[in-house]
C-alpha cells in the first residue's frame, strides 16, 4: 500500500507532463498580428471616407447604387454592409449602417436600383442638419411645403423630419426632380 502512495504522485506528474506536451503539439497556428490588424483596418469606421461618398450629394451627383444586390461603394462593402430585403423591383434598397456624416450619426441609407432617390437617415433634428449642410456645402435651402430644399441642374436636394422618428432627419436627393 505504501508503494501506491509513493507512485501516485509520480504518475500524476508524468500525466501532467504528457498532457502539457500534447497541448503544445496541437496548439493554435501562429497568427501574424500585424497582418490581422491590416485586414481589420478597413472594417473600422472612417468618417472621412464616408463623407467622400456624399461630397456631391447636394448636387444630386453620387456614384453609389446597388446592382444585383451589390453596393457600388468599396468603403460600404469593406464595412460589411449588405442590402436588406433585396428586392430591386421596388426601385430602392435599404442598408442599415453605423456611420458618422458631418458629426451626425447615420443609421440607414436608401440607394436606388431603378429609382432616382438617394436618402440618408440622420439621428439629429432637422434644423441642426440643415445648418450643417448649408455650412459644409456652401448652399442655402428654400422652405417648400415644410421641407428644406434646393434645386440644381441635377435634381432636388432636400432635408426634412423623418416620418419614423421626430428627432431624426432625412437628407434626400432626387435626380428626377429638377
């Protein structure tokens, strides 16, 4: 019986050494931290890149659209955004986002498939959004039917209160409305 108590600790120690060696042999593959960081950098929000997409929105001139369920913007693609309820026959596609435009949080984008409307749903009161857009774009809005609008040769640029939330604004451009 004394031998049992002498060999038990030795057996347990050898078992632990064997288990540790087995874990080391089957450890996770080495990860290049720098490579993983570079891959992820395009995933993080970049306000400047997002703002570049909409630099000509006030002129109803954007190159963002959806075709065959694919968003044309590389930045939006890199962020992993996907159109929801892809039904191009409705004329537009909704994309839920988490972005910042001119200091305001944008939660949803509507992009045309066959329609001519581009819209951004901004979490801020309409007066604040209007003032910032006038400053950024160097324009003045007219008030028409309770909406702020500006017409250009390319279409009608509008800002109005969201029908979904009273403290939210919709920034919209319709290139068929000159």
